[in-house]
């Protein structure tokens, strides 16, 4: 997992989370006037950037990484092996 946390101006926070398990596989195609490609798939990797201005809690953390990981895993599971419609 790659995580970074920065403090800007003493009030704004940024957290980036990327993990090998944050991935899904999906199919798509692009079509517009005069062009249409065949349906094909890709393997997608996901990274999440969370911005906030909430105060740091008593334990020194801004947000629970477990909550972020659970949400991203649910989203990836819902997208996995589906068609992404343009």
C-alpha cells in the first residue's frame, strides 16, 4: 500500500491510498460519428485521493485507512467483469 499524508496551510489534508488489491477488469468501447471500435477489455488499477479540512483526532490520524480500503474494495467488486458504457 502506498500512502502519503501532507498538511497544507495547517488546515487542509490530503491522503493518497493505492493497493495491489485495488483493481478490477472491465470491458468498453468507444464510438462516435464515423468511428466505432470493437468491444474489448482492460485491467484497471485504482488509487484514491482524499482531501479534507477536518481536524486530526486525538490519536493523531485524519481518517481510518481501513474505512477507505473497505469502500474501494466494494467499488472495485461492483465494477469487476462488467461493461463500462460510454
